[in-house]
């Protein structure tokens, strides 16, 4: 849901606070939207895991000296219809990749704190490990 949809729901709840039927309908709608979002997230995680597994298998196959190490990656991309179809698309994909890499580099530079200034910030490396105290 967008922020404006949440704002609309808040305004509706405030205006119709004495009508429990309306609030129940809004709650059901929100729960349905949350369930849809969770399903989309699970699907995206599964696609990401398949792609990551294929990329790791490709790197391992190259390290092991397999004759066609890209097979794992190209098969996974082909399943999703993501292989470039022609030369124009190849150039567009490469340009998109260069642009994305440049944007990420700019974001990383902008978000990196200056060395030696201010307090040290603790960052969690993963959700399953606690921060050291």
C-alpha cells in the first residue's frame, strides 16, 4: 500500500470511529493487503535464492574448470525469460548495469561516514547474530 492509502485509511477511521462495521471492513482489507505483500516477498526471496544459487554454481564451475560454466546462470535466466534476445537488448542491459553500478557507488560514497569523526556506530551483520556489547 502507498503512504497516501494509509493516510486515507487513518482519515476514514477518524471520521467513522463510531461505526464498528466499517472499522472491521478496513481491518480485513489491511490484513488482506499484508498477506499479499508477504506472498510477494516470499516469491521474490525464492527467485533471489535461485538466482544466487545459479550464480554461485557458475563461479564454482569456472573455478573447477568446467567447459561451459555459464550453463547454470543461463538456464535460470532462460526459465524467467530474462536472456537478451538481440544485440540492441544486449547493449541496453549493459548500459543499465553500468548506470546501476555508478548509482550504487554514489550512494555508498554519500552514506559512508567520514573516517575518525563522531562516535563509532555498531551495525548488525545479520538478523540471526546479536550485536557485540
